[in-house]
C-alpha cells in the first residue's frame, strides 16, 4: 500500500500510561517509596535503563538502608553495562544483608569463574539453606561439579533436579545427554524430550527432539516433529532451512529445494538462502536455476563473494583476478639485486602489487602480494613480524600464503595469528613473501562505496610497486596522486575498465630528523568513490 507523504506533519508524543501514572503518584506522594520501584520496573520493561537508574537513585537517597532499592538498581546497571557500579552495589548489598540471594549468587559465580571451589562450596550450602532444593541451587551444584569434572556427582544431582523440575530445559537437556553419552540409551533421551514436550509444548523442545530422532536415524519421526514445529511457528524460515540442510546431506535435492523455497517464501530477501538454493540446483545439475538463484543472492547482498565466484564458474568465466597482470615471485628472486647493489639499505621490496576489484552494486575486494629481500640483521628486525592492515569490523581477511624463502629456494611457513605474521628462520639474503585477500562488507550508505590509498615509495627501495583497479565502465570515482604523475594506464576488459598505476626502481626515502610525515613527502595515490566531505 502506498501512502501520501506529509512533510512537517504534527507529531504527538503519547506517554506510556503506566509511566505517567507512577510519575504522578511520586509527585503527589513523594514519600510512598513503592512507587519508585514500580516506576523503575515500568521503565526497565521498556528498556529505559537510564531513566530507571535515576528514579532508583532518588529512592536510595530517601532510604539509603533499603536493600530492595539496591537490588532493583542492579538490573538498570546490567542493562546499561555499568560493570563498576554493579560491583560497588553488590558490596553495598552484602554489607546490608549478606544472605540476599542476589549477593550469594554473585559471590558463587565469581568463585566458580576463578576456579575457587573451596570458597564456592560453603556459599552453595548457604544457598541451599535459603532456598532448599530449588532450581537455583541445583544449577550451582551442576556448575561446581562440572568445573571439577565430577561426572558421578553431575549424574546424581541432575537426576534429582530433573525429577523435581521436569519442565526445566537445562535439567532436561542434561538428563538426555547423560542417557546418550553415559548410558548409550538414545530411546531414554527421546522419552525425556517427549515427556518435556507433552508438558511444555514449545519450539525449543520440539527442535531438540527432532535432532535426537535424526541422531537415531528415525527419519519418519524426525519429519513428523519438524512438521509440528512448522505448524507451531509457520512464519519462521529457520525450521524449513534446517530440514533442507539435512536433505542436502542425504542428497535428497528435491525435498531440499522445496524446503528452501518454503523458507524463501517467508524471507525472500535472504541472500544466504538464495545461495543455498543455488547450491542445491548446482548439485542437482539444474544449472540455469542455479545461476538465477546465485544472481538473486547477489541482488540482495552484493558482498556475497562466494556466490560471485561460483556464479562466474557456472557462466564459464575465469577468475575476476585473471584480468590483472601477474608476476612470478620466484622468477623475480632469480634476478633480484644483492646487498652489494644497495650498500646503504637493509633490504629491498621487490614487489608490492595490489589488485582491487569493484563490482556492480559497490562491493569491493582486493588481493595483495608482497615480496621483500633482506640484506642484513636490521632488515630482519624490521620485517620478521608483519601486521596486515584491515578493519576486522567491516572487512574479511584471507591469507593465501605467507612464507620465508631461503636462499636455496626452500620455504618455511610463517606463524599466523589473524592479521599478525611472524616469519621464522630468517638470515641475511633470505626473502619473505605474502599473498592475501581482503573483502569489504561495508553497510548502510557506505555499502556502495570504496576508498583507498597506496604509497609508491617507502623508506626501503622498491623494485616494482603497482596498484591496479578493475571497475564497471559506468562506475564513478575520483583519483588523485601527489609527487607523481596521475596517469593510469586504462585497459578495457570484459568485466569493465582496468586502471593501472605503476612505478619501478624507486629508491628508498632517506630519513631525516624532524622530516614531514610520509603522507606529505611520499608518492601517494588516493582513490574514492565518495564525492565530497558533505556525503
């Protein structure tokens, strides 16, 4: 349905009726402290943690010895992630009454987290006196014995807890797990979940029961249970999705297709499900349908790089990176300069090669190769550790290769920890080589844009440094260089225009005391698809 726009239409804020009522009660009867608790509770039900905190602070000012207010303000602090205030409030509560369950639970949790079992046990016994044989206490005992890896105690405690509280999903799941793993009795586990579902008919119980049926290879009961799940929650795509994944594993592509279609009927813009449907079609050799499904995946999420690569394969197209000129690093090493050629340098960057692709819709990824030959111990100190620069919040890093190349050609893999590389067994005359890819996942207004900079000279000499960009012909972007010509070589390809900036045999920048930063004195390329700062 379309609606007529009314810019500047009057807006009336309608206050929550319960908030308005309790605020008026506080104004009329400021000494009736129960209204502060009730107003704070109303605020927190609407996730207004700051407003609830302010109300409870006023209540605490009026009754500083009332533990109830401190107990209530804890929830406001938890919602507001004010961890220091949580600790301080717990200490204040403990000084008022150390038998308050909230205080006991906090201390038990701290001791268990720090593996302080001797300190935790007497507190759990205190909890048992406060609320004997409660779900709360059983949970503490199970956490304690789980930490201590006392399986016999876990079985004993959970058996009692399950018999007393057969609708507690934690106890139900543990009892079923014990039946499967400790007693090898999967039928007992099924009976446990069936009993739970009979008393608490919900999606969590049914989904877990279905998984156990599948574990037993009882496909008929598995299907029936999932049918009940879908009937219970017909508007969620999760359960058809789960069933489809199981059918894919069984190579039953007809049923998998039908269920992915059912899931997509509920969530038609979900690119991951379109990709999964494409995988099903590809496995079933329905290639036209597969291509259409992958195109839909990209339509809704242009940054779905896996779908892009598979679609190119189905369209009999080579890798998008095949448009770029490549260099064989081993061949470069055969003719590489020696220390005698660069007596004033500790090494040389033989290759710094960036290949960036911008796709329709703005998704962008790049590959980068770096080859460095080291002449002495200073060069080794400078490059034996390398951090790949990327934004882990909006980009994905894939390291294809990172090795030390010895003078005899032997390769030693670098140690990798996310973007941190450590090159081992380096000696003067050795080289390091790395090749990696970075894909962006920008969101919102930035999702259709990219920006980049590349330094064509550094404090080490460079044999070949290159930046190449492949973009659709109609893609608008700006490029500027400093201290070097802005004259890219432009080549037309089947996938757009390829822009290449390249310099060779660049000497290293000689460092001087108090010199300007590299951004000012270096040869730099700046690229951006964002028009101006007002964007």
